C-alpha cells in the first residue's frame, strides 16, 4: 500500500511537471498555424491537395516558426501581428508579413466560393473599376505583371475607397495604412505544382473559390 502511494505520488509529480512544461512551451509559441476552414482537398482542382499540403503545411508553418523564433527578446515579443508587420524590417518583417498574408489568403477561399460580391463591396468595386468584370481583368493583369515573387491585393483606405496594390515578396497593404481585403499569392510555391509556369491561368481559376462573404466582411 505504501509502495502504491509512493508510486502514485511520483507519477502525479511527473504529470504535473510535464503539464507545466507543455504550458510553458505553448506560452512561448505566440503565433500558431491557423486552422483551415475547409479540408485540404476541398479546393481541388483549383488548388490541389498537394499544393495545400506544401503551401499551408510546410511554407506557412515555416513562416510561423521563424516568426516565433525571431520575436524572442525583441520589442515585438508580445506585439500583435499587424503591429509587427507595420513596424519591423528585415527577416522579421518578411516572416511576419508572410504569416499575415497567408492567414488572409487561406481564409478567403471556400469550396462553395465564386460568383460575385454583393452589398457594400459590390458598390465599392463598381465605383472604382466600373464593373466586376473590369475589376477582375485589372486584378489579373496586376498579378501577371508582378515581376518575381509577391502579392496582388484589393485594399481599402479609411474612407472605404478601393485600390489594387502590387506588393513584392512579403508586402501587405497595411504598411501603407490600407486594409487588405483580397490577396492573390503570386509566389511560384502557390501554383507551380498545379500550373507550372502558367501564372495567368492560375489567377483566372482562383475566382472560382473566392468566398466573397469573407472578403466583404473585411471592408469596414
Ligand atoms: Fe505563399
């Protein structure tokens, strides 16, 4: 009986230590990989399961890990993601920017997406671009014309006026005081497994999975 009591005390202590260590680790991991709002194969054939597994599971996870490592011991240790993106530079900016960019990217799609925006966003698009068709053309042209790696964004200013913003590498319109609404990733890692060099074809296909409720909800 005595032995059992001692053993259970030992196990309890070990459990408590492990539990505390896990909490400690969780506290240190400030930023976590976002959860996808769909299954990894749900966006196929526009984006294949394989591309999601690499793009989300490997590339985004690496940006998250790098960000968590790079903020340690800096003024950004407890900062919000958008604050880090707007105020940091160098490697920290690149990784924070890519976490923000991909969080917006992966949550703006749905297997039930496509069609056209409605309400305030539709009105705002028509005001600036004349029509949804024309907006799509200009957005695709901007994405195709972006040299190298980067992002094409639909962004809104404080008055709700829209513009198309081309950003190189990890750029995000928040650094210009704008709100990002929709972002197409034109890094080759986002499309090369499925479309190889055909970036224009990939961008054209993406419209089929855009969740306009999510994108419209970003317009304040
Ligand atoms: Fe990407």
